[in-house]
């Protein structure tokens, strides 16, 4: 029986990995999510048949509660609130791993040194992921508005980490650890998560969420070993590895080494006051925007977080199709960290029906901008800010950007003078070739559509 169960766990682990692999392409991403979901359901069902399993009532209650809340939140949470939902669910995973370890400590060192060591590691990493993710959630949800930093913050982090490791060692060497040590260990580990995450804000937040996600995966993998559950081990390691890769990709796309994300957070203001920005913002009307684009040869649309907030992707695609019918070549340029999570813009454009061959990554399209008649920036800001190329004192200096400022004409759709996620002013908006089209993206693109249609007559 045990062999069959292990084989079944192995099978679902393979399906789970294939599901994750399929998520790497927008074309197969939906299928991938479904496969991974079925694999998780199958793993849960297999647990029911595991010999020695008795707590069916408790298991069913947990599944109904957890599944119910996830089902409800998946349906009601807005696309733009996904990052905080990911943060809090990720925290739950870390917290669950830490809770498993707490139970194992309460049982005493029945499993031997290796298992207890892994339980301690899982508990430490899981607790940091739990409390850190709660802080990330509070920040993204606007519950916690200020990023606070302790004096000697990095020293405090090191001391807390050292104390947690010492308490963890005490748990490992003690056959049955006194509850005071276990409680102190968890308090310090949870405090470490809070203090590590509190100063981080602005554009670094999604990177931190991904890093905490990797932590959760590792913690779950360790606790899987403690429980002798191969599905947990595989799922934990896969999540840990993919979270680590994602963190690295995001950090690379922003040109921010992970150590800077954690130890030197972006504060919003340029360190030395920043380059003085010359010029003024110049407005244009929806009618003028429609004319400029209707009579252009090539228009490149650059979507950003504002398009997601406004839910304007369908209108944007409708406008693009109208322009194409008039003989204009229309392409889409995606920055790897546009929006609030990797692939955010790809998902929205795919949802609106934009064909994949019209969507280009930054490296593919960046050199084309000097030949582009109109770059239409819709609710993007940081990812098109030229100070990232020029101002060494800027917090986003070095982040690769879409070179829209090199286009012949730039039209920027946004509601007002609001800054981007990093909180800094955008030099693009003051350039001579740039015009501002003020309004919420869905409404203002709707107006542009009306004018483009009128121009056709
Ligand atoms: P952004 O810098 O956050 O700027 C969004 C702009 O949209 C704002 O300037 C805002 O200006 C405008 N806006 C908001 N609501 C709008 C609406 N209803 N209609 C029209 N415009 C609206 O966005 P981004 O250029 O996409 O940059 C993403 C940021 O997230 C970067 O700083 C990036 O580093 C960070 N980040 C993302 C990821 C990721 O995985 N995607 C990961 C790490 C970090 P108004 O308020 O004036 O309208």
C-alpha cells in the first residue's frame, strides 16, 4: 500500500511540475494553472488513503474552510489587488509550515536530529515568510502607509537572525525542548520577518513578495521531509526554486541586486536631489491624439499599471484594430516589470484578444523606437522614465527602460500629475516630443475611439 501511495504522490508531483512549466508561456498558462490545481487536489485526496490517517473530520473542515476562502477571494479580488492576495496566501503557506514544525517540537525529538534540524529550518524560514508576507499585504492594501526603518537596521537584522539560529540549535540538541525556548524561537523568527520587510517599499515590493514565496517553498519542502510526504517535498522545492528564479529575473529587470532590495530600500526621492528636470508638461486633446495616430505609419502602445487599474485593455485593443483598419501598423511593447507582477500586461492583453505576434518584449522592440511615429504610453510611468538611463542619483538609475522618449512623438495617458510606483518624477513628460492626454485610461481611450471613427468618415 505504501509503495502505491508513494507512486501516486510521485505522479501528482510530475503533473504539478508540468503545470508550472506550462505557465511559462502565455499560450499554455491557463492549462498549466488547471493542471497544477488538479495535481494539488489529487495530492490531497491521496492523503486520505495514507495508512494511519485518522483525522478525517479535521482534514475535511480544513479543506472546506481553506478552499471556500480561496474560491471566494479568487472570484471577488480585483486583478489590481492580486499582488496583496498572493502576498497573504504565500504567508499562509509559510505559517502552515511553521505550525507543522511547532507540532513536531511539541512531540519531542522522536524523529531524530536530521528531521528536527529540517523542522527548525522550515520553522525559521516559514515564520519569516509568514510575518514578512503579512507586512507586505498590509503595505500593498494601504493598511500600513509608512515604511519605517530602525536605527542600525541591518545590525538589528543580523542580531535577530543570530539569536534565532542559537535558539534553533538549542531545540535541535534538546531531546524535548522546553516550551520557553520554542516560544522564544518563534517570537524572534516572526520579529525578524517584520523588521526585514518593514523598510521595504515602492517598486521593490513585488520582488520581496517573490523572495518570500521562495522562502515559503523551501519551508514547505523541509516540513514535507519531516512528515515523510513526497508531494510536499517536491511541491515545496519546485516553488522554492521557481520563486528564487523569479526573484532573480525581477531584480535583474530592475537592475537591483537582491541585497540592495533588502538592505538599501528605495525611498522615493533621488539621493542627491536628482537631475533638474527642464520644460513643462504639455496637454493634448483626445481629438488631436486620434488625428496624430490615425495619420501615423507606426504606433507602439506601451501599457502599464494604469491600464490595469482602469481595466482599459479591451478599449485599447478596439482602438488598435481601428487604427490597423486605417492602415497604421500597431504593436505593443511590454516591459518585464510593467504593472505589479511579472506577465501582468501579457495576461491583460491576452484577455483582450491581442494576438501574440503583436506583443514584443523590451529587448525585441527597444531599438525600433527612433523609427516609431507615435509611442502611446497608457498608465505606464517608471518603466519609461529616462532618468533611469541618465541620473546616477535616481533610485531607479540603471533599471532598463522602454526607450519611448526616442520615438518621434510620445502621447502619455494618465489621470493627472501622479508619480509612478517608485514615487519619482518622470522626465519623459517634460520632453518636447511628449504630450499628455489626461483622463482615466478606459474613458479617454473611448473618446479617442470616437474621434478615430469620425476621422474615417
Ligand atoms: P507605475 O510606475 O506604477 O505608474 C503607473 C501610472 O499609471 C501612474 O503614474 C498613474 O498616474 C497612472 N494611472 C493610475 N491609474 C490610472 C488610470 N485609471 N488611468 C490612467 N492612468 C492611471 O507603473 P509601471 O510603469 O507599470 O511600473 C511598474 C512599477 O512596479 C515599476 O516601478 C516596477 O519597478 C514596479 N515593479 C513591478 C514588478 C512586476 O513584476 N510587474 C516587480 C517589481 C517592481 P496618475 O495617478 O497620474 O493617473
